[in-house]
C-alpha cells in the first residue's frame, strides 16, 4: 500500500531531526529533475572552462539522471555541514606574504570520510525507525560520484547559487560542505529560495586572477583552487604573481561575500587547524621532505596533490614573498624536484633576484581591499 502524504511528511520530519542529531545544520529535499542545471553544466564543460578535469566530461547520463546512478531514486536529500572553526584569523596570511595561505576547509582533517560516516548514520537511523517498512533504498554521496550537488542544494532551498558558484545561505553564508542521500521515497520537496546577491559584485571584483568571468560562471583554468589542487601541469607564468602566498585553494571569493558575516562556527575538532597550518611560514613548509609531507598530511585533503605539486605551489608562493634569503633553500630542493618543479623554482629565484624592479602589483591592491572587507564585515574572524 502506498504511503500517505501525512506519512511521507512524518518521515521527512524524522530525517531532518536525525540530520541535526548527527551534526548537520540542515536537510532539504528536492526531486531528481536536473533540467536547465545539467544543460548549463554541459555547456560549461563544452566551452572548456573545466580545464584538465576530464572526469567532468565522463558519465554525463549519470549526472543528468540520478536514477541512472542509483536505481529507483526519486528524491535527493541535500544536507549542510558547517566547517568554519573559531580559529579563522583570515587576515593573518593576507597581511604577511611569508606565511602560507591555505583554504580553510583543508586546515583540518579530510571532510569526505567524516561526512560520509555521518550521512550513513542519518539514513541508517531513519531506516531503523521505519522498521524496514517501507523498503527504504538509498545511497550517500560526498564528492564521490557524478552528482550535481549545487543544483540539488539550490532546488531544495539550502541556499542559492552565488555569483562565485558556491551555495549561499542568507543566515549561514557559504562556509559549509554539501552531502547528498539518494532515496526511493517520494518525500515532500522543499522550495528554492530567492537569489539575494542583487547588484553585489564583490566576489567578482576581488578574485585575484579574475576567474569569475560572468555571473555564476568560473573559468577553472584561472581559479587558484584549480591551479593548486586539480592542475597537474605547470602553473601558467602570467598567473603566478597573482597567486600571492595561496598554496592550496583560495577563499577570497568567500571572504568578499557580505553574507559570510552570518557564517556559523563549528565545534567539530576535526576541522581545527593541524600542525599550525593557519599560521605557518612558507620557509617551514619548504623544509619538509616527502616523508614529513606524507606523515603530517595523513588524513588531510592536501595529501592527495602529492609532494611534487606541493613543492610547485610553494615555489610560486616563495617567489611572491619577497624573501631573498629563500634563494639558497630554493636551490637546495633541485635534487628532489622533478623537471616541472625545477622550472617553478627557477621562476621563484628570478623573482627574488629582481626585487628592486618589482612594484606594488594589482594583487596587492586587491588583497588590501579584501583585508579591509574582512575587517569590517567579519571582525570576529579577522
């Protein structure tokens, strides 16, 4: 016998309650129609804005139709998981070029396993409360399959897609992860929320590399997060000076967003900075050998880029740091660096040998504007 509307509403209410019990801040429901979302995504890929992320070209039929990815799926549960810790200190690495600037999400433990475990607990507890009747079928996802997660989050009303392409919530900003649970029960769907970005263009104007090329469209090939994480090749020379000291990811578009004044802090210890990564010098990180890199980043998302790409990113940042005393340490890494990294080391040395010719760059002006922005809007986190 089919479930009644009242029963489905009660199941949804229970799911929301369980999600909050397991540390999620919100759970919303959408149908599986990807409609225009998929068409826009496909056009973005066809235009080449995805760079070398060839995995985005594959499995398009799965991305378009969730039921192809997991049979009988008719609803998507989108869950929000806040990750901003109390030790934000956003302006510290912005003001000091000798410090490493690492995206806040990567300062602690890798969120994938942590979230997946909690998602599994939510849905298994729900299944238990239903006493296996009806026959609930499900699958959980955390960046682990071709899922249009921002599309489902926006459809479900977790927030709206900002001009920087991240999901924004008017009461919580954008410092949160998204997780999904595909299910076979036709739970009542939530309504999308209003796009409140209006005429604001702070994220566009303050992007260090001008990677936000249009409203809600990113050219990944210019995005520092892509260049330092997904990119397996040399970083384009013309973009290196614009990267500053950002060695893994970039948070600037989030820092520029007025709605992040409402961001919530998390008390989850796993998201707290490890190894003093929120306030560590480039020189200290450059001293790490590969074994130290692997040991210190055990359980960290940073580990997956590998030691050579880590050195590549650091070399660019050191070249931008104006620390002439780093020339010899740079040279000392030649013996362990591959050909690509050696080219970046040479570039960094050239920058440090020509400090007298360097003038204040556009990125310095943007960074100062960003510092001012953070100080005014996010004083508790500055």
